[in-house]
C-alpha cells in the first residue's frame, strides 16, 4: 500500500469518527433536553398551568355570602310594601330568635286600606268607635326589628291629651279593650320598627 493510500484511508477513518462523534453529541443533547436539562434559546417553550383544588370550609367566602345567608334566614313578612298597618295582636311567636306578631287587621272608617297602608291614620284621644274588625279569620305575620319603639297611649279625659310612656312588645300583646287597637309603622322589608296604641276613652 502506498503512502497516499494510507493517508486517504486514515483521513476517511478520522472523518467517519468525527461524524459519529457529532451524531452522538446531538443524541445526548436531545436526551438531556428531554430529561429536564436547560432548554436552548431556539427551542419551543411549554407552559403548564395547574389549577389548585378548592376545599370547602365552614366559613362563608365573603361578606356578601354572609348577607345573603342572613337575608335568606330572616322571618318572612306578609305585609311587605305597606308603610302602616292597623289592628290588634293575636299572639307573638318566635322565628329564629326574632319576634313575629300574628296581626289581626282592622279598618278605619272613611279611610280606604290603600290610603291607610301608605299614610296611616292619626292616633288621637276619642270617644267614638272609628276602628272596626271586619274580618277576624285572616291574620298576617309581621316580624319586629330589634330596638323597635312601642309607645303606650292612655286617655285620661276626652278633653285632655293622651298620657304617653315607653312600652314593650310584651305589654302591647296583653292590652285589652279599645286600647289594644294599634298602629304599626313598617320598614321596607315589612317589619315593625314603631308602634302606638289607640287612646280611646
């Protein structure tokens, strides 16, 4: 074999080894990238988003949730939309710790119910009978707000103003005779926040 032939053979072997080395290096680089090595600048970037698992707790998620729960649990009023109601207390019940009046509605002579519901009637000393109970079979549930004001009126004489003092729901539920007729003032949710009885002589 001549020197030129040996040189050519050696050159081919070197080139073959170099090519094989490059292929092995490329394969290692690819495998390293797959096994968590650093990515190359030109390779694609894959973003993985993980949604956390939400675990329910015993506490409400927000103040709005608390408000919704409170409203859902409040006693229902049968007189929502009225500003006033006139009548007598049949009994008082408790609903979730809230007092609820079972109310027997009365009518006022010369005053239609829509007008009474919107404007009420004047509470004054009188000796006539301006209020009547035309239907004692139908009653209405009316919750009472905490801190509601009850004013007891008492007639001393027809020509004198009524005596007034602060009272309670419990006392109002026990009133007898013509004094048991009362005017309720209602909030937008149909709850009693003020009441005064009739000072009939």
